[in-house]
C-alpha cells in the first residue's frame, strides 16, 4: 500500500526508520528521504551527472530550492545519494553543500544576465543551451527535457526577481 509522507514525518518500515523532507524547488512536491543513515536527495538539492557536470533544476522556485539545500544540509546522514549522480564519495561530502549553493547561485546569475540581454525566449534558450547543455550526455538530460526545464527556470526567475530583469519578458 502506498502512503504519502508529510514534511518531517518519520515512519518505521521493518527495521528501517524513514524521515521525509519537503524540498520544493524542482517541483512543488519534491521530497528527500533519510533512510536510517542514508539521505536520498531530490533533484531540488542538485543534479550532477556521473561525470560531475552540474545541471540547474530549480524549475518552480529558486528561493525555495536554496532554502531546501540549506535545510537538508543540517540533517545528519552518513551517506548521501545525489539525483542522477549516485553515492557521494566520503571525501566529497563536506564540500558538497557549498558546491551546490555556489552552482545554483551562479546559474541564477547567468540566467538573469541572459534574460536581460535577449528579448525572446527562443534567443534565451539558444544561449542557455550553449552555457548549460553543451557537453551534457543526452542520457543524463535529453534535449527535449533541457528545453522544457530551461524555459521553466527562465519563467521562475522572471517571476521571483522582477527587479533584476528590468522589465524584460
């Protein structure tokens, strides 16, 4: 039987303890889960390809995505599993959070500059493809998914940071 867990809810399944954590940003219903000492991170927290390339993924809410990263960072876990990447090596865990916060902020700044510099969504998406999708293996993110996600992030930034886009649409 499927049971939806609410933010902060803990349940026991067999010998395992599961904590549900709401991580709004990629979608409005994104969740991360800590199962015993293993944290399964949602796409809101960050998407890295197996080759270590960052893919921005704050489709519905940039501000909540940043909050989600900071919130999940504070939840103790011995192992971290990052979406599309897998198990984060022990030597990389300490730097992971700062790296993800740096990437998401840099992505926001680049996208806001694109919004300010180009008038149409078509132009903006073409530039975004060069910056954010060049060198990404199509198995990690197909072109169609990139364009849908990129357009959504542009709309999110225009909605959340109207003062920074100087009236661009």
